[in-house]
């Protein structure tokens, strides 16, 4: 244990322990004077994390907790600039910087690898939450929450505000509506029964005084949870928190306890609606959801056991209850949800694309299936596989781009918020996993089913049905309400409202004084590493196969990819590449049914997946290298079993199982619709860039909107086209899985790469030699695919720059004609994108474009689209291949947003900034690049550089350009911005009425889904 940490005397030590799995010495403390709770995890992780959290149970759906989360980050006593959060994003090396409103708490986390930067972030955030400027500037509430907007006494009265528009977007997603309604049905008498984010209908009911009262009541150290993680001087941080903040407060009683919902006497049935457009489907478009409350999150075993049970029943590829529901024909998609981040966790069993009349059949299948599992027992291997699945994730501790310390801190709140003596019970999980394994043969999981899923009256059945015209009805009611309110105002009151609108805009437009900006601490350029992160590439040829090795510390885990070139696949089969990636691992093989296969994968590995990827030549929009990747991770001792399972999926999958294919395609359609509804900005950006980039258009057919249209057609006409679908899948697989298409990729440490690659080569040689014949004959007939395979080197399939000339020509034809398109939804906001190719306009990529991106995202676009326009988000990007884009997120505007884009080049051309401002933007740009990477990400980054022929020297050049950017450099980039905007390539996803109002902007308008 670390003996060097000293706890200041102003804190009481309540607990001290060592968490072996996290290699962390842990303390639970209490600040003596203020009563603040503090937890510390001290370890060697340089990616340090701090958070302060408050228990903030709302009593209504006005969104007060959410609006306050936004607002406290808009200036404070020591840092009185209007938006210190944005100033930090611009000029910090943070690895995480955000704030989150949950149903019962608000959390303010920061993370950084730089000691000085970490201290700066912590200081600004603490001042923000305890000494915000919300009491001095009502404009903060009006901007971030809601306000009446009246341009003139004759103009229509409108609502605007960042949170108001954010939640209009959130309530536009059927799945978001679903989960909000589930919570309301299960917890009608507690804080979980209201919408902490705010319901757009209720947000305008929140007054400024109520908003301030909420801060006064809950933002006090006596109601605060502090968290420190990583390699830092713990004593120094604790002293700073005490001396600057906590010592100024006395311990008071804050009534923020989360009340328990009393159990129901019987299951409650609730019907509700979600909006669909006039083109939307009413038939087979209802959600049926069976929901149960499951104990409390303070039950250590139950917390993990229900995750395991939910995975076995609903989430694994062959989950037994999901399988039963799919086979029943009730709906086309089935998924589960377990929320154990609340005091009383809940589990849901959800069927999508059903009919309301199927509710009894839905419940009957659930009860019969679960009763059968209780009586006959759950498959032991499935339970052990699920436990291993979660234990592998726990021990790997790889959270991608999110700092590990951030995720551990948030998980701690799942217990600590409800019992201040129990912060570590869920991150100290090694013993819990062992206990669950012991319980597998004791009927423990069967009893959980009986207790919580069968005999539980604290449950609900939610029937969420589509309703046409609901958005229009809601908007009409809002307009009528506003018109009636306006009609009741006197001339003087109307003029006062016009003045308030103008005053708010004046406040928003007026920059913070230079002396206030100077109070936000920023680093020096010398604090930045001048070199880019390295690549870890060792190229070898082993038994005739090319092998790329990445020797990085991997905690005894081997990360393996079989990277197959898909460039020889003809144009009309590109969508089948995407379909294949979803089919593999989800159908039976010659050795296992897909349930058994999932169990084998989870027993022996940390997961196997098949995905598509497109690598583009550095500096080109037209040279691309499309790949299909079979990906696996496993502890080194399990490596052999893992690669055998990879080979089984690749070579022995039964693609002719039309019953299973139909289920997969139905689920795919559903999941793609969910993705598009939740990520309209990316749909719009990808469509717009598809008009200018061969890689972008290829991606459209493999995973984008064009791919969705393909899946939609297959789903509608599967029965009459199923034989053709099977044949196309087999043909596509046989074109891809050939020796000459394969690159092996291995990321690991402390192993013989030659031995690992040799084992894979010995396995793959005979499989790839025989695979074509085996797959073409698996359904008892000779496939015509062999003709295509044998002709793969003929002129029509000859590869040119990574893809065939035929494919290039077809992609170019797809890119012709359309310049501006819009896709309508039942949503209440827009996602407005534009794109352009600056390389074709004669401009070369420059490293300072990273600086320009930060400037645009958090200065020009932020002020005009978010602060003034009320959009929840805005962003832009410039790629080394020569493409650029602008987009907005949950935006109430459309035409006005494109006018902002059109002014971007002039902003850059006339850009002015002092040395400090430039330094801030440079540091912010580096922060977006220098993200700490885990082993798998280091391997993936290195592979990407290898396949796109990105040299380290090129990265060094771009980094030098970034670090040495000045005002003149930025101004010189105005032509690039102008080229992107003037290309006039637009795509909007959003409200149908808004799009029709602006139909002159588009060549094509059609529904996003169900066209």
C-alpha cells in the first residue's frame, strides 16, 4: 500500500482500503467543518480525474436541475467570463470536460494528464458550482433555460433556449420517449417519475426565482460528493479544496434524500403515444415493454447478478428470452434494458414493431419462457459465459476514449449517493464475480427470475403507439398558448418583451472583458509535447501471410484482427458487406447454434465481432481501402480457442438459414432507425460528404442512409427475395475471404508475435484454400459464385487505387446530380449539415486546421448557433483527405443556420486575436488530438496509419504547423472554409414542417425512414 499519502487534519478518515483490481489505495473521508463527502483512489494512472457531484432530486419536469447544470458553467466569482466552460475547452489539455444531469444527481467531472492543467480545471469547476454568476445575470437563465423571444411587437411570440431546444430534440426520439415513460410508470410518486432533463411542455413553467432556489438548496458542500483519482499529490488537492471552498461553509441539513417508491399491489398498464410523420408507419410500429423494479442498487450481488441475467435473457446474440420473442413473430426487434444507476433499479423487456393487440401474447411468452427456465434451470454455460463477459470487461478496464477514473467514479455513485458509507462496493467487484460463479449451481439466478420477473407486482406494461400529427398538434398548442399570452399583454409589456429580446442578444454578442478572460488559467506552449504519439508497427511475413504487429503493454490480453480487403466486391454487392458483418456471429455454424456460439465466445474471449472499415489514402478523397475485419480479444492463454472461434464464424456460418436471416434483417432495420433518430447530425454529415468523396459514398452504401434503404427493402420483400439474398451473401463472402485479401494484425505485449501469427497462419491456410468450395456447396448446390471468384482478376474487377474501376465509376454516378437534400422526421428540431472538398479547389491540408476547428466550434459557431440561435450543439471538421463539413445538433433553425455557415469564411479572413488567445486555441487543438490510448486503440491507430500510408513525418509536419499557428496562418485558411461552404452541398434531417417551409433550399425532400 502507498504510505506516502497524507490526509489533512481537516478531514476525518472513515475508511482506508486497497483495491487490488484497480491497483488503487482508497480513502473515504468526510470534511469536518462542511460535512462534504470525499473519496480518493490513489494510483499510478497519469490520467487524473476529479468530480464534484450533488444530489439533485427534481420535484417536477421543468428541467431545473438540467438548466442549472448548464448555467453554473456560465461564469463565477473568480472566473466571471460568460462561458468559462468554453474557455477551458479552447485552452486546456483536458481528457474529459463536461457535466451530466441524471434523474437524481448532477455530476461535474474533469480529467487531464497534465498536473497544472488538472489543477486549473478543478479550480474553475469548483468556483462554478459554489459561486456561480447566476445570481448577478438573469441572462444566463434566459439563454440556457428558456425565454420569450419577440423580435418586434408585430412578430409572433416564440420560446427559445438551449435546454428547451435540447429536450425538444430528445423528445423527438421514440426510444427516448419510451424510457421516459417507463420511468414514469414505475416511480409515479418519486423523483424518478418526473423528467430531470425537462419536458418542453413544462420547461416554460420554471421561474428565475425557482431556478435560484434550487441552487441555494442543493449546491452546498453538505450535499456534495467529491472524488479524486489517479497519480497526484492527494494532500495538496485536499488542502486546496478545503482552504478555497469547504472551510467557508458550515455543515447544514439538506433534505435531498431519494424517496423509495412503494411497491404496487398489481402490475400497471399504461398507454402512451410517440410522434410519427405523415409518411410514417402505424401498422407494426408499436412498442410493448414489460418493466420491473429490482431491489436496490445497494445490494452488491444483485447489482452484478441482474446484469448477468439481463445478458443471458435479452442481450447476448442467442439470449433465450429474446429468441423466444423473435420466434413468436411479435415485433421485429427485441431488446432489454437494465438501469442500475438509480436507487431502485429497473429491468425492461421490450419488443419493437409490434401491435397493441399483441400485449397478451407478449406477456404470455415472457411468463412461459421464464417459468420454463425456473423449472428446468438456466443453461449453466450461458450463465458462466455471461459472468466471464462482464468480468473480462471489469479486469480489462478499457473504456475507449473515456478515462478509466471517470467511469469508476460514476460507478461509485451508484451506491455512494444512497449510502455514504458504501462508495467502493461496485468497483471492488473481484469477490462478487467469484460469488456469482459459486451461485450458478445453487439455483440463485432461477430464484432471481421467480422473485423479480415473475412474482413482482412492482411492474408495468407500457404500450407506446405511433400517432400521426402529434408533433404538429404539440406545436399548434404551443403556438396557441403563446398567441393567447401575447394577446393578453399591454403595449408597454410587449415593448418590454422586445427590449428583453434585444437586451439578451446584446448580452450574448458582447464579448467578455479581456481582464476577465485573463483570469481563466491556461498553459504555455512549452507544456505541450512537441512530437505526435508514436506508431507501433512491426511488419512481418509469416508463412506467406502479411502480419502487422503492435508491441504495447496490454495486461496479458491479445487483440487480433483479420483484415480482409473488400475492394474486389462489385458495386451492387457493397451493401451485402455491411449485412455480412451483422450476420457473422449471429447465425448457427456447422459446430454450434448461435446461442452456443455466443457462450463459447464469452467463455474463451473478451468478444469477437465482425465490422467494416474504410481507410483513405492520406491526402486523397478518391483513393480508399475498404476492409472487413474479424476482431477478437482474449487473454493470451485463451488465444488458440479464440482464433478457432474466429475461423469458425468466418468459414462455417450457415448463411442459408433464411428464418434467422429474416430475424436479423428485421432487427437491423430497427437498430438503424434508432441510430438515425438519435444521430441526425451524423446522418446529415455523412450524406453531404458522400457527394464529394468516393470513400464517403462507399460508406453510405455499406453502413449509411443508402444502406438503411437497402435493409428496408430486404425487410419488406424478404420472402420473395430470400434465395437471392442468400446467394448474394455467399458470393460476397467468397470474394472477400481469400488469401490474397488478408492482413493479420496483432496487438499484445510480452509474447512471440511469430508464434501467435504462425498459429493463425497454420489454421487459416487450409480454411481459405477450401472455403470457397465448402460455402458454395453448403446448401447442396453448385454456386455461380465461382464464376465471379475466378474472374476476379479480369478487367471488370481489376483493382484501381484500392477498389475496382467498376466500383469507382458506379460510386461517381451515385454522387452526381443531388446537391441539396432534406430528410423529414416527426422531430421538433433540425440537424443542418454542409460539406465541400477543398482539395479539389486547390487547397492543401494544413495542421492549423485543427486550431481553426476549435475556433469555429467554440467561438464563431458556438456564439451564433448555440448561444444566440439556441441549438444544443454545433461542430465542424477538416480532414487530411481534403473534405470539410459544418453541422448543427438539435437546432431550432434551418435557413438561419446556413446563413451562419456562409459567413464563416469572412470570420476567418478577418480573424483577430492576441498571443494569449492564439495560445489558448492551440492548446485546445492539441487536447483533441492527444487522447490517452489503451492497448487496443494504440494498435488500431497504428494499423490505420499503415493502411492509409500516413507517415510519422507527415504527422510531425502537421503538428509543427499546429503548434506554430498565428493569426496570419488562420487568416490564410479562409479559402478552405470558403471552398467547403460554397460547394453548396447540403443535407438536413429534421422537422417536416420546417423543411417544407424552406423547400426552395433543396432539390430532394423525402422521409428519413419509410420512404
